[in-house]
C-alpha cells in the first residue's frame, strides 16, 4: 500500500510541474544508476529548468532505459545527446508533452519498491 501512496504523490507533483518535453533514452545500461552523474550534469544546463527521470528495466530484462521529463526551451534531441555524451540514436523519443496526467502515469508506472530508480532536479 505504501508504494501506491508514494507513486500517487509523485504523480501529483509531476503534474504540477507542467513538464514540456518527454524523452526516452535507450543507451546501453547494465546498471540502473550508471547515468546518475550524467543526468545531474544535464540538469545543470542553462536551458533546463526542471527535470524528472525514472529508470526502468528493459522488456528483455537485459538492461535499463530512462524516461526523462524536462522543462526546457530551444533544446534539441542532438543537443541532449551531446550533453549526455551518447549517440543521438540512443534518444528514440523526444516529443512535447501533450497530457500531464498521461505522462505522469507513464513515467511512474514501474515505481514499485526498489524496481526503479528515479530522481528530480529543480532550479530555483
């Protein structure tokens, strides 16, 4: 029951931030924390205001992928890939958010105990 409560609170918080871009990163990741320092560097970029990401296991259970929500302006898929030091092809999805409810449910769907790693960065 506790995990449902935590997930529900995260969903409400994410909806309140009105993220404008949803990104999927599918770089080779054998460990869920391997991108932690890269994500922190990305969050510190001038064009990134707020950022939330969740790391999920791949369907084949052979690695992980990242769902990233950002409030950004004038940032492209290629610039994001450059900032993370990954190939642009590792960013298969980079689109505007069309539903705050839908996207908050999507990025928190696997938020069940230790099955996921997630983090939030906010610039004041």
